C-alpha cells in the first residue's frame, strides 16, 4: 500500500505517482473508468490487476490486427502493444496466448527472414544482427542461419562484388581491392568469403588481407 501523491492528467494519458514516485502511466479512458484521488491510499497490485482485466480483450484484438498486416516476433509485438498504452503484463499475456495458438513463432519468423534474404547480398553476420534487433534470441538466430552454407554465401558475395567492382576500378589496384573488401564486410560477410569473392570479381591487387578488421 502507498499514498497517491500526484495525478497528472492529459487528454490521452494519466500518470499516477505513489509516495512521490511514478507508479503507472495509463490511458486516460481507462483511468476515467477507474479514477483515483490524490491523498488516497492505493493497493498497487489490485489496481494494476483491474486495469489488466480491462485491457486484455482489446489488446488481444489489437495484436490480431497487427499480425494480419505483417508477421512479427514476440518481442516486436510486445513493444508495439506497449507503445499503444497496454500494460506490460497484458502485452506478455497476449503474446503467451498467441504463441500457444501458434499465431506467432519466433523460430518460424527467423527461418523465413533468412530464407527471403539469402540471395540478397547480405552476409551471416548482418542477418544475425538484424534478427537480434527484432528480439530473436541468440540460439534461435544461430539455428535459422544454419540454412546458409558457405557456397551459397560465396555465390551471393561474388555476385555483389561483381556489381560493386566497377565503382572501384581505375585507381590503385590494392586500394580498389581494399575498398571492395570493406564494402562486402559491411554487408556482414566473413573475411574468408570476402577474399574469395573479391578474387572472383576480377580486381587486381595485393591478396594479403590478414590485417583487415
């Protein structure tokens, strides 16, 4: 239990302070349904539970609408629900229910994400960064990337190197190879793949890239 010290109201939000510290930010319409008064004592757990009960169905319907537009990870969906003003326990409960109903599946998302980009001039490292940024855990991301063998990565890197090679021609051969190698590395390719792809691209210059970052 704590004392409600301040309530800040706007057209869309209510910020509730308990004992001088922010306790909750809630949508104004829900606050109006469960109003509070400054100076009253508050059972924080009970109030949160009542808010969650009011938000649950609406949050689930909102999640279904978002999933109808695009596939999402559990982390990105929780984040999207939070931005819409749903409380973290509600967002978590919705995601758990959707996972149980197989409407979201991070493993399936990761595999599909990699499959669609395996020929798009993006290396393993870059794909892994993108998956992690979407909330895919380390193990799931690594498993999804197992479908990329070295040969497919080399073919994609070589195709990219050949497209980019023209912009680096005409100057110092070593500098041209170095710039092209750096360009491929920025796309997330491993250095052994980069070296071979640059060789196949037909640029002349020093082959020694042992000092490359």
